[in-house]
């Protein structure tokens, strides 16, 4: 089998979530859930291998803690067509004590909360290992308290901050 301890599988864990707290890229132990946190909906998933959007991606550690070879297949319980969540590689073959890397991405397409379960299916083991995932897609908005802004002169191709 594979290790089911989220403190081994996920790079960052948090014991619990406070009311109204925004969590980014952490496994919340009391909720038994990995939360990508708020993600912008206009990001292109084609650029995921270029590491352009690290907040949309997480590397999981899959550890074979059994004395037998573990052939593991990964899939999502709900999102079989990879509309929101993606993974790479779809399969890992791990010798006893070996670790493998599984990359998961979340690229939601419209403002909404997306939930799914990463299913780790181990060959010759009828019980899959599930990990719940959540991504909240947000549309960035800017609200201004005035209609008129005055800026000083700045030379072209120069940066200035105040």
C-alpha cells in the first residue's frame, strides 16, 4: 500500500481552519481536505509545465510503505475529463520504501467552488486511497472609492513606486 498520512503526502499541512480564514495550498487536517485556495479563473492550463502559475500546482509525495511493489493509478472521482483538476503522471510503480512525485493542478474555468477527490488505486488492492481537494475560483475585482486620480509626471520606460 501507500502512505495515507497527509503530513507525508502534502508539503504543507494546517491543523484547522478558522472561520473566514483564507487558506492557500495547504492540507487542513480537521477537514481532511487539500485546499488550493482562491485561484483566478482566466489562467491558461497549457502553460502548466512552464511553472508560470505555481499557485495552481502542487507536488505530492507518494510513499510505498508496504513490503510489496505498488503499482498505483491516479484519477479523480468526479472530474474524469480534466475540466478543473489535472494530474501527472497517471501511474507510478514504486518499490518497497520508494517515493514518487505526483503533480496536481487546478485550473477552474469560472467563478465557483470546485471539489473533487484524488483516487489512488493500488493494483491488487480493492480499497482506494482518497484525498479530497478544493479550489475556489475567483474573478478579480477592483472597487474604487473615487472617480478621479491625479498622477505626477513620470518619464517613459521608468518605474516609480511610492
